[in-house]
């Protein structure tokens, strides 16, 4: 099972193992990772599951879609080149071990 | 007795339990649901789930370890049939008793059944649970003709899904417009044209008098009140949700359409709270209403949890918001469709994406967006901040919406 390493703003790191096909957002929700609010439950509708993706593996996820691109311009924390909405990041063996930084705020 | 019993292992029930622990509640928490699953998301059921894009496991709101780590006992497969007030316990259908100090009713809602003949035929389906969604998805595999009763969100989402799968779809709506009073006539009309352009035969101002039996035990179509019959091998009924309030009625709680609650999610009896689809509250505009949405489930449940921990500092005043995905279109609403004195159109409906922004006394009070999720997010912030906006700037798509703000109220800290 691919692993995700969530890094909270205070530096705390938590490993979550998921089935391939699970989104990074659902993994965070299901395991109670604080700081990923995901108001809309993963419908690419709200911009409250913003994360920073480890650059090394960034290119292995599907590229940013147009709705996501628009929403990333409204995130509470600054949009960086490695900003993504975690509901749009699907885990696979390709992305095993990815480090996902959780921003300070989502609202 | 101490502890909280939450009846209804759904979005609101899960949120109540999680928020109680987040706010330091240390007594027992028992979350009881009649379904066999841990609490799961319902919105995908009428969207990606039916087409197989989402699996059951992916719907779970939290995994089992989330509950065990927080000492939240989740009981699945038990239906609470009675609340014993004197013994302060909830009684399951097999007689198991769950004692409580506080009771939270998050019993949700259920689909309104078709009121005429034929409602019980085998291929007449409604949608609430994951099993319902599986039944609809399975039926989609073997049928050509689908009739959808009801032009609300669920009916339209399922019609869109069926049409995208290549089915011949007829949608019958009793009123003159789609999505009732939840959207403006302009948005309703936009979606009407979209559905028709994609081949859905939408019949407005039409009613079904009966579902006709085809082969024995199965529906073969519907009969309209005009006498016209429409053949179909699957009938999907999406004519509204009814709050599930039996336990509230038995307890003698104050009732409207739903269980009446105040701004702290308290019912008319002490230590009994309600949240989500089953509850009816007075909104910010003063209207008493039932809100069937994820936002309401989460925010009202969070308030209920705070109330139980004795924190009455933050009444329920969240800005409602809602979304519906139909085809590749994303419809989103924020705020209350209350009286407004000005409407601003931002963007071009013919170009695919636009927002309708409703102002009262120069402040944004309601927003409808189609395929403009970024504008929806900014609108939500502006509405909750009570920002005064310049309507000309708001209409100008070369100006960011947040830059149309001319003055923020004292609550404006959430706006960038």
C-alpha cells in the first residue's frame, strides 16, 4: 500500500498507508489529520484541502485541472508552485512515500 | 448516567462525536446507526459513485481507528425504536439499551415516496443509502429508457448521469422550473437548456398519476395526468427528502417539518439536541427552515457538540452553501436566497461559466455560480464578512472579486 507522510505546520509528521486510488484528501480525513478541512468532501468545490506536495514526486500526480487552478487562487495560505488541492491527488505506487505539507490555515 | 448518545451515524452524527472530543469532552460517546457501514459521504452517491468512479471504501468519512483512538463507540446495524425518558436511555430494535445524559438526534431524512399507484414495483428506486445507489447503478447497466420523477438536485444529477451513459431519459417535474426555490429562475432556465441540449426530455408542469406495471411486478413506464404514457424500464423517484423525526415526535419535541432547534441546536427539551437534515432552525434572515446539506450537517453538529460541553459563546450563524455537479457543470450557491435589491451578472453564461451575485443595501447576500468555483469561494467569504461591494467592479471579470470590496463590516477579518 502506498504511504503518505503528512507534515503538520508544527513539523509533526504522520504516516498514513492507503489503498491505491484513494485521494490524499480522503486519507487525511479518514485518519483525522488536522489542517485539511475539506468542506466539500472532495468535489473540487471549496479550496479547503490545500496542501504543498513534495517537489520530487509532484509530476507523478495528474496535472492541475481548470476548476482546481481557479480554486488554488483563493486558498487561505499562499499559492506556491507545488500547491495542490489534495482531493485531486490520487495515490498510486508511483507516488508512494510522498511528503505532503499541510498549510497553517484553510479558511 | 453520563455520556452522549448520538442517534444517526451519518455526517452530522460523526461530526458531533468528533467535535465533542475536539472540545475536550471526556465522558462516553456512543454513535448509533441503523446502516451496516461506518458513517459515509452521501453527496457522491448521486454523482461519481453511480458510474463506478467512487468505491464504498472511499466514501467512509473516517476509518475505524479514528473512532477507537478517540474512544468513540460506533454501533452499526441497530435502529433506535424508542427513547425511554425516565430511564434516560435509547432502546434499539433488539432491546439493547444505551443510557445517556445528553441525547443528540441526527436521524437525517428519507426520500419522499411516490404517492400514487405503482410505487412498490421492483424497478422503482429512490436514493438515500449506498445500497440504493448500488441498486441504481446496477439497473443502469441493463436498461435503455429511464424516467426520473422530480427536477430537484438528486433527480437532475441522476438524469445527467443516465444521459451521459447514453440512456434515453425523461424527467418529469411538477412545477414550472427546475430545482424549486433553491436557485433563481435564471439558473433554473440555464440548467433546463443544458439538460435538453444533452438529450434529456424535460417535462415541466407535468405530473405522474401512476407508475404502470409492465411485466408482473415491474414498472413498464409512467402515466401522466394528461393521459400520455412514457415507457421506461427504470423509474427513479427524486421528489424530495422528508426529515426523519419519529423519535422526536415520540418524545413530544416541538416540531415543524423537522425537529425544532434553537441557535445552539437545542430542542424544546433539556439535554436533547438535534442537528442536520432532521432539524429545523431559524436562519439568519429569520425564516424557520430545514437545510438538507453537508454544510448544515457539519456546522450544526459542531454547534451541538459545543453546547454539550457548556460553550454557548458561538451560536449557529454559518453562511449556508451547497453544490451540485451535473455533467461537467458545477453549480454552487452561497448565502440565503432572501430579498435582494440588485443582481450582478459576472461572466457570460454562453461561454460556460458565470456567477449571479445578489446584493442588498450594497452588500452581497446570495451568490450562484456555474463552473466558477473560485468565485464561489470568494463570494462565501464576502457574504460572511458582510462586505459592501461596488457592483460595477463585481461585474468586471478583469477585476478580482475581492477587489470589488469597498468596505468591510466589523466581521471582515476573514476577507483577504
